[in-house]
């Protein structure tokens, strides 16, 4: 596989809306290609080669992109409008189950594939991340701080985002949940799509995954 930049053609939102907070940095596609090749090398028993490829995928520029979305307010994660704070639902009145069940997560991955519904970043399930860390602990750092983690694996870990935020009465069901990368989920915080100026990924054409042959590194769970 060639480790070249992959250019996606994201669908255009209405003039007043955007499809994601910020398009992925090109280094994410490069990292995905490296991780894909590492997965293949591992399956073939070429463990030293796999380790080297995984290490190469830990690209600092990916952290820079992520922090522009999950860090302090920036031009990318600042709400465009603020709705009345009274729209917040008291904690006692919110649905108790904030996260989807394992079966619901499986259905979301089946529905949306292994990519972020907003920006198209390739994603992996938490089980895959844990497997990758256990197989290659030297090159997949996973410390307590964000900066102590593998950059690509950090942003790719699957998130299950509520379209209507849980804090605003959003239900924990398949119709209100979408699959996202970590920066798109945390970058939107508890704001609505309207507040962030985002189009609804459930009602528009799917954003093209920036790594079209991405399988979520799922094969690592079967060795």
C-alpha cells in the first residue's frame, strides 16, 4: 500500500452549515495506511515490521489537529450561536443509560462502517485499541494524559455521539446516535448541531472515509 495522502470529496452541506468542525489533517490518512500495512504484517508474522509501521503512524501533527478541536475554544469548536440555557435537562430527568449497549454499538458500526460520520476519519473499536496496546506496548503508548498516547490511535478510537445531546434530553437509542472519531465528539461537547453550525449526518450523503480500504484493524482480534 502506498503511504500517500488520501483526498476525500466530502458532500457539501447547505450554505449555512458545515459537515464537520474541521476536515482531518492529511497525516491521518498517512497513519491509517501505515496501520493497515502493520495489520497485514502482523497477520503474516512479520512482527518487527509491524512494530516499525505502528511507530511511524504516531505522527505529532495528528495531535495538533485533535487539540484544535478538543482544547480551549478555537475557531473550529466555538459555537456559532448559543441556545437558551434552559434547554438543559436536569440530571435527574435525563435517560439513565448514557452510553449504548454492546449490541447497539455493534449495530452502529454495521450501519456506519469504520469511519467518523462527520469528518470521515478512520476509527477503531476500543477492543481493537486494547489489543493493539497489548501486542505492541513499546510503540503504542497509552499513558494517563492525552499527550502520552499514540496520536493516531488516540483520535481513531470510536465514539458514540448523541445528535440531540444527552444533557438536553437526547435519547440513548439508535436514531439519536452516530459513530464519530474522538475529536469530533469532544469538539462538539454538549452543544447541538444548530449551535455548532453542523449539518445532520443522518440526513445527508455519507462523508467519504479518507482511507477507503480501512477495516478498523478488526483482524487483530482474531489472532
